[in-house]
C-alpha cells in the first residue's frame, strides 16, 4: 500500500509502452552483444574475439541482459513469467538494467584502457555500450516506487580539495626523475590522492543520483502463491541452492581481476533486483517453512564444490575462506552477541595453530610428539580457551575503548612473544620468525588428507580433503553459535550488549558471562587454527597481525562481522567470503590495494551501515520502522528468541 511519503511515478517522462519497448530492446541488444566480438585482439584477458562463443565478461553481459528481459516481462504480466516478479515492482528492472550498464561500460572502458583506445573495440563492444544504456534509460521511464522527496547531502567541503590536489601531485611526481629517492614516495602519494579524490566524487555523485531518482519501496503484500506439493517446494529450495553454488563457484573460479570486478558489479545488482522483484522474499518464506531441508541443502551445496573443480587451484581459496569464516563466527559471539570490541582476536587463531603444530609431529617442534587428529584438535581448542580465560579475567572489567586497546595489545604481545621464543632471546619453542615448518598432514581413521582421494569417480586433491574437513568444522561452529544464541546465556549476552548496567541491575553477572563469551570465542578460533596449521604446512608469527593486505587478521575479522551483519549466522559467513575474495582477486591494484579496499568499505558502510545480512533490530537502528520489512528470516527468528 502506498504511503504519503512514497509514490509510483517514472523518473523519465515516457509513455509506458514506449519505456517497456526501449527497455526490452536494450536488454536484447545487451544479450546479443555477448555473442559478438568486443575487440579484435586476444591480448585482453578472456579472448573476446569470437562470434557465438561467449567468454569471461561476455557471460556476465548475457546474464544481465536476460535477467533484465525476464524481470521486465514478469512485471508486465506476460503469462508464464509472472512468477519472476511476484512483487510487481519495476524497481527490480531498474536494478537489473543498472547491472547490465555497469558490466557493459566497465568492460568497454577496461578494454579501451588496457589496449590503448576505443579504436580497439569491435561492433559488439559498441552495441553493448549502447544497448545497456538504452535498457537503463527505458527502465527509468517505467512507473517506479519512489520517495516523494530526498534532500541533497553534501560531503564535507574540505574533502573536495582532493580533486584539484590529485592532478597537481600527479604532475609533480612525473616531473621528478625516477632515480630520485623521493620518487616512489610521491608516486604512492599521487596514486592515493587520485583514488581518494575519485571516491569523494563517486560518493557525491551517488548522493546526486539518489536525490534525482528518489527510488524507494512501496510496501505491497505479495500475492498468495499457488499451492504446490511439498516435494515441489523442496525442489525449489534445492534448485535455488544449486544456482547459488554455481554463482559462488563462478566468482571463486575467476581467473583475472577484470572478470572478478565485473562479477561483483553484476552480483550486487542482481541480488538487489531479485529482492525488489519479490523472488527472494518468496524463497525466504520457503526456507523458514522447511528449515531442516534448507540447512541440509546449504551444506550439500557447499560439499559439492570440490566436485565441480578439475584441480586444487581454487579449492585452496575456498578452504581458506572457510577457515576465515569459522573464525569470524567465533568473533561474532564476542562482538555480535556480547558486544565486546576485540581487536586482537586473531591471536587466538594463532594460539590454536601453534598448539597443534607443536604436538603434530613436526621435525622443528621441540616437543617431539605426534598426537592423533582428535587430540591435536582438542589441544588447540583447549589451549586457546585457557588463553581466553587468562587474558579475559584481568581485562574484561574494562569497557568500550579501553577494552579494545587492551585486546589490541594482547594481539601484538602474542606475535612478539612467538618471535622471541627462538632460543636466543627466550626459550627455543617456536623458532622465532622461522616458525614451525613441515607440519605433517592430518590422518583421520587411516585417511591421509594430504593424498588424493577418489570419491564417486572424482579425484579430490589435498585442498579438497581439507575443504571437506573445514566444512564439518564450520557446521559444528554454526551449531554451537545457534544453540548458544538461543539459550539463556545468549539472551544474557544480548542484554549485556544493549546495556550492561541495566543487565547487572536485573541480576545478570556481567563479568562472568563476558568471560564465558571470551573463552568460547577463543575456543572456536583455536579449533579453526588447528586445521589452518596443517593446511598451510608452516606456522609463523607474521600470519597473525592486526592488519595486512590479505586475511586472516584482526582488522579483516572485525570487518567481516560488522559488514556481514552482527549477531547473525549468515552475515559473518557472507562478509568473510567477500573480504577474502576481494583482496585475493584484486591483487592487480598492487600498492593501492589496501587504500582502495578501505575506501570501498567506507562507501559500503555509508550505503548499508547495518551490514549485508542484518537482523531486524540492527536495521531499526539505522532506518525508520516503516522502511524495514517485517518479514523475518531464520537468523531473525533465532535472535528474537535470544532477546535481540
């Protein structure tokens, strides 16, 4: 139902039929361009030079064009496609067309930049650029759900000084000979200034576009879906998870940065489009109805990933993502449920890894013992939990920034201690900066994870074996998080997070419960650390720092929890996946990787401060109640029971 603050009007004054025809023609042109060459040379990654044989970015353009066309036909009420847009909102078409425009123009600009000009574009590239622009223009002429007024937001005017400063520094840098010692420093400053200036202009352009478009949400009840037998509804859940597995596999398997960037652009637009179309809410309702089936389908899809790979090249990436995500879930207990800001959490991962390395039979270990798998896992988890209690007992009486500073200090103390236990500045236990190398592979019930294994006729390599092991560990951590979050202890943690003084006034022992959260979080991190030690073969102190270009480190772990959605299960999993993949795939940014990544995080926090997959309470902290959907997800249900 339309409220007084929203309306359904077009952005561009076009007749409705004309707008639909323009959108459909642009979507068809975008999809057709994927079947044509975009450039004449194979020097651009992906070899986009063939007719009728899409590759790389062309597959993304084909997907964007078809998605826009299907959503358009669904919103127009075409028989057989009404299921694609049960919500009936044309905003879904706009988001899909925006994804096509982003992929298309990014591809054209990237080809022109890499190859030295637009002369390197073939007709397919020109058709792609024109078709995607036409589709977006036509979609803006459709009746859209819009807010009646959006005031223009202006950034701090001092930030706009970066715009003239960036070119001045750039030209000054090129005027200095490259053999001068100051040249590399000025080059880095020039690059940073250029990226920062671009980010300022991009954010301000986004505010201008928001004021002009005024896109919003008109809340309409979804029509009652046609009754389906239970097996059909379960089948839809399975198909949805299979499609999700394919999409995630495509992202992990991207071979070059340009393709991954296009993938991120399309994925963000597609998720927004499917959400506005009503398909995702329909799927969410099914998953809540069949929670057991949903859980099983999710882990079955995840377990199928190694069987889709022909080598261990990308399975190693997936294994490290699971390690990172598992540790992020452990931190989510500390930060998301109990509200304790821990800036040195990666140290507990290191404690578990070092403990397992010392007792797993490494020739460099001074202990000279080799525990079986279960004993090594228990050792890492228990030692980490003990360290959590020892560190937490004297520090958890602090609050806020003081606690954050102490935990940051603990993280650095752990790293420096591991460096000093080298036999020179301290006892010879960890071999200092050399770490503990040659950690043997795990062996579980006679199954050596370091050797290839044939399952159902498919040979699984070493990283595939560890991936399946980490999947079991992740499932265990998810179970622990869900059960604890729904318990009396979980409700007490949430009460402490919201207002510790009020919680203690109601009889909750704040210190004891915070210490329990700290110990449990440390135990789960140590559990993941035991597997990480065997996956990486070597444990060194520089793997456990506060901030580095690649995760896991404390800064990235905290970012995964906050950006994914504090207090939820799926949020940190999604956040950890993105925060691991993005730096891994954007290594072509070289020296500017961390700067660009930090700016991207700032922009994301401005656009969606509650996180990617937040619960309802978290959404209400940043948005008005009228703009937050009342429909609950599985995570929301769990947190509601826990008092969130």
